[in-house]
């Protein structure tokens, strides 16, 4: 009977989380609970046997979920001491999956500002380097991304994916491996903040011209204009985010 219930629960996890595997779905559930403060830093998690029975999943699935959260810096597990929630300073907050969990609910305003401050440090410099070092092939990637953004609009998944490709292409065009390594994190930040802005209503301002200004400066190899255009793009994007955060959620 218990085995049947576990099988049924695991099928339910799979249904609720779409294509996620069972341990990934459990990790998402536990990770989101930590982000929401249900489990606070220093809190001791229940034992593996108790947790797997409560969730009606296999011990193996629960163990793999915990390993995911350990890898993200959210949990620490020690023999005899158990599994505890680590301080937020230890979390890999730029992990794309963790960003998705954060934006699944109402994201923390301070963290959103942190993201934009980080982007403000990275992306204007990246645009400047890209203006100096970009190739024609990389310009073509940016051109296609802009065309897709215009065709689909940023309120759609295809449009947001194009937005991410545009920012990825700029980081790639720096020809700096350390900056390019940040592409997945920056892209996730771009994607989730844009998704959040559009989940309540369409914004009154079209951000496409801001992206085109960055592109035109990079294409012209105008390093100063590339940096300044990216600074302005981020300033306006943060202003849009402030509007979205101030709006009441739709019923």
C-alpha cells in the first residue's frame, strides 16, 4: 500500500513539474521553501527516512534532491549533525535554476536591485569590449535576435528567448572567457526579470529601441556609445521593473 502511494505521489510530482524528474521536482519544492523563508538559515532538516515518508517518495529521490541543494550552497549535510540550511551568503544566487525558483513567486525587491546592479557592472563593459572585438558572425546573431524580438514581442516566450540570445551574443563578442562564462547567469536574470515585468500586463514602453541603440553602437565599433547605450538600457529596464513591482497582482 505504501509503495502504491509513493508511486502515485511521484507521478503527481512529475505531472505538476512537467518534464522535471522526481528528484528535480522535490529539489524545486524544497528550494522554493527555503527561498520563501519556510526553512531559515540554521534550521535542521528532518531525516531522510522521515522526509521521504512525509513526501511519499523514495529515499533515493529525496537524497538526490538534497544533493542538488547542497551543490547550490543552500544546504550542508554532515554525518551525525544532519542537514542544515546554510546562510544566504553561501547560496549560489546566480544559479539559473535558483533564479527560476525565486521568480516563481514574488521576488524580493532588494534582490532584483542586486541583479540590476550586477548587470550594471558587467554589461556596459561587455558592450564596450564587444564594440571593439565583435565579428561579423556575432553581429549577425545580434541582428537575428533583434528581428525575433520585434517579431514576437517581449511578452512572449519566443521574444524573451531572443532577448536572452542578444545579451548572450554581446558577452560572447567580448572574446573574454571569464565574461562569457557569466552568459547563463546574465541570460537567466534577463529572462526572469522580463517575464516578471510582463506577467501582470503589457508595459507601456517598448524596450526594443534601447536594444537597437546598443547594437548600432557595437556595429559601428563606437565603444563609448556602446557602453552608454547599455547603461541607459539597464536604467530604463530597472524603471520598468519598479513599475511592475508597484502594481497590484491580477486576480
